[in-house]
């Protein structure tokens, strides 16, 4: 039984990775679940997002990828998430209630 569950997990994990291999074209930035901005990943840019409660995240778009360069949150997990450049990639800052989801042509 455990081997069957492990095999299913490996299969679906591999399928998910294969389905999300296309390069991202844009990023949707949300604060508190509401769409705040859509960023074109083909244009280098920097934006500062003010999150819920006044916290900030500085997002940088370079060479088709987006990353959180700076954040006012105490744990900085969003900064450590690194560059996201593939369809389905995400950056999340829970203290500021900010999320970024990168999307490709098929989404």
C-alpha cells in the first residue's frame, strides 16, 4: 500500500513539473487576495508593493524572471524564495499578505 502511494506521488509530481516547464510571460501581484498589478516579465523593472498593514516588498524583474529583492517582514522568507521564471512559480509574503504568481501562455 505504501509503495503504491509513493509511486502515485512520484507520478503526479513528475507530471506537474512537466506541465509547468514553459517560461513565464507575466506575473500577477496580489495583496490580500486582490489583483494589484500584472508585470510583463520581458521588461526589466522594479516595483514596490505596499501590503496589508503597510509592509512593503520590492519586486525586481530582470531577464524574464521576478524576485523579491527586499521586504519589511521579519522573516524574509519571500526574499529567500529566489527568482521565479517558470509558469506556476510563486513568491509569497505572509506577513504583508502579498503573493506573486508567474504565468505562461497557456494560463
